[in-house]
């Protein structure tokens, strides 16, 4: 499939989505979902984790609302609450769902693993442990060497695992980007069938001209083996870079993806 894109826009941490959810504006939610699908998203992320008092009810409404118009693209059920994840998975209709996320944290792993197995989902696996968020590549690899074997030993296919190395802002540590690239390189060499996924925006947090840092880091990570992204697919410039880079890196046989994007007008302003 080449690069896999998870559209990130249906998230109640975003003001417009928060307001639409509060008044149950189904038309707006459906518009955002359709725009992401038409822009090339392979999964539509659904996240209402800020709704701590009614997240399960809101998750049900969001999943049903999106699936009224999105009939071919599966959803990524995204929540820190395993009960909300279960609600979303129970209602999911379109192909193989994705869960965001599982970690090496003891409680989180125990709560989410049964859902992945029961619903045969793809899963975002965050390199987080009970020790907290790792800083160095070595710390990340240590978590990966705990988390990945446990997932594989529990029968989760490598092709269904999307490892997130957890990007930190370069504004708080100038080597933060390099630590991620080293992690990607190690994982792709040792576990070639496991996918790598990330949300890019955190790398530029606290700095001006963020979009340029995010786009540059997209190319950096792709060159090291990143093959999936959680991003805004309506950002044409980022999507152009992704389609162009995968063609140049030999991940787009006969440049089919690049040519398809061209025919869809992605390279037109």
C-alpha cells in the first residue's frame, strides 16, 4: 500500500470538533470525515478522549455518525480509556479497525490486548512503559524489546503492529529528532514486518514556522523506514511530499501512487 495515512482531524481536543460534538452537529463531523477520505486517508481517527464524563457515549455517537457517510474506509479508535475503545470496536463496520493505542504499561497492556485479539485489529503500539516516556534511542529500544515480543507471542501479526517511537520537541532537546531516527532504524532492521507510525507535529512544538519542520521531518523519517503517519491529510504540501518521497525511495512500484495523486489534482494549487 505504500505510506499509510491516518487522518487526525476528528479529535475533540480541536476546538471546531469539540463544539460540533457538544451540539451533536453530525453534518460537520461527516464533512470533516469525507474530506479526509477524499484527500487520501486510509484510516479516519476518532478521538473524544477529552470527554472524560461521557466518553463512551460520545464515542458511540461519533463512530455511528462517521460510518453513515464513510463506508469504505476503516476507523482508528483512539482513546486512553479501554472501555471507550471497546464501544467503538463493537460498532465498527468498515474493514479492519485500528486501535490507538497499547503500551508496555502493565495495566494498559492487560486492558487493551484482549480487545485487539477479540476484534482482530491493527494496533498503534506506543513506546511507553511504567517508567514513563523514554528520552534516548536506547530507552525506546528497551521498551520495544519488551513490548514487541509480548504482542507477537500473543498472536498479534507483525503486519498489524504500528510502533510509535514517541516524538519529543526539538525545542526541549536538540537531539530529540535524531533519537527517533535511530529508533526507527533499529526496529526496521530487527523487526522488518512491523510498521512504524507517528504524529509529526510534536517535533516542532514551541518553535515558529512549525509546518516546515514537520514536513522536513516527514522526509527524514521516511528515509529511515517510517511507513505510516497520523496527520492532517488536507495539508496538501505534506501529502505532496509523502507521495513524492515514497516514489523516490522505491516504495511506489511504477510510481502508481504518485500518478494517482497527480490525476486526483493533489499537485495543483
